[in-house]
């Protein structure tokens, strides 16, 4: 085992506070378990949401802000032998793989690991994370922003106008809702919710214009609960009722 565990801390804050930027000569893995934690990594402000992890090698400047309590986290500090894995620092965003690993960790470890088998478990957890961030699967999941936006758009287009929530999209792509919304806005200038609605409106207009279907049939095909909610949605975005448009 190449990682030697120094400490495992379970922290929480009920009032705003911060940890000023600093460095140290050991590794640190910070896991957000409640709320949103602001992190200052090499002078750049980022956010850790539930399930996100921040990996900090020795000598890398970092700090934390707890601006919107309550927040909670797990902090693992460790030393590591020089090995085959190069240094890497950054945020490991929550996804299906990391959620399973964190769930196993929280089940097995509830406080600082004093027993030898607990230390072995934490060491194995760290080795798994370190190997994961250098794997092809991690690089694929952590697509560039442009490619991630393309994946979002592809998923929305495939629904062909049917109902899709940001929560469902996040589950499908194994990201948090706020991460997807943030990346979409940054790259397109449009909100993710607005884009989903826009694609639905385009499909509705196509069906109203070219399909020999009743309004109630179109509403049912696209997943609306009833004609009233369908009409309300359409008028909100077009200024016309489906019957006026048709």
C-alpha cells in the first residue's frame, strides 16, 4: 500500500467561516457530504457540491469557504510514496462510480480509523481514487465542457419533445443538477431549463403544423398530464394557445 493515512476527519459548520489559502507537505482529499463548499485552488474559486471530492497534492495552495451552512465534509490527510502515478490536483465531480466508493467509505468508517483493518480500508479507498483519476474512464466522464454540453443536447434531442427534467438528465449523465446547469450556461449563454423548454416547443409546433392529431393526442404523446397543462405551457412560451396556432 503506497498511501499512509495520517488522519480522517468528519467536519461540519452551522455558521459561515473560511479557511485561508495555505499549503502543506502531505496529500489531502476533501469530500463534500452536505451543502456547497467553496474552495480556492491555486487562486481560482470553485465549488464542491454533495459527493464532489477535491484532491490536493503536497505544496498546492488551497483554502475553503463555508458561506452557506449547514455544510459537512470528510477530510482525509495522507502521505504517499513516490510511485507510478503522477501528481494530479482538481475536483472529482460526483458520478455513479464515486458515489458507490463514498457510500462504502461512509458505511465502513465513522471516525478516525484506529484499528489496523480500518487503516487498510482507508488506504485502499485512497489507492482506488488515485488510480481512478488516471484512468481512461475518468477522462471520459470528465469530458471537456463543450463535449459535456453536446452530450446534454443529444440526450434532450433524443427525447423528441417528451418531458425531461434536469434531475433526470443529471441521473442519466451521472453529474449533479447544478453542475450540468452551470456548464450549459457557461458554454451557451442559455439556461438548461430554457433549452429543454425550447426544444419541446419546437416539437409541439411541428406536430401542430404537420400531424393530423388532435391537441389532446399531441399533449398525451409528449407526456403532459392534461390538455390544460399542455395549453398553459405552450401559451407561456409562444403567446398563443395551441388551437390558435393550429
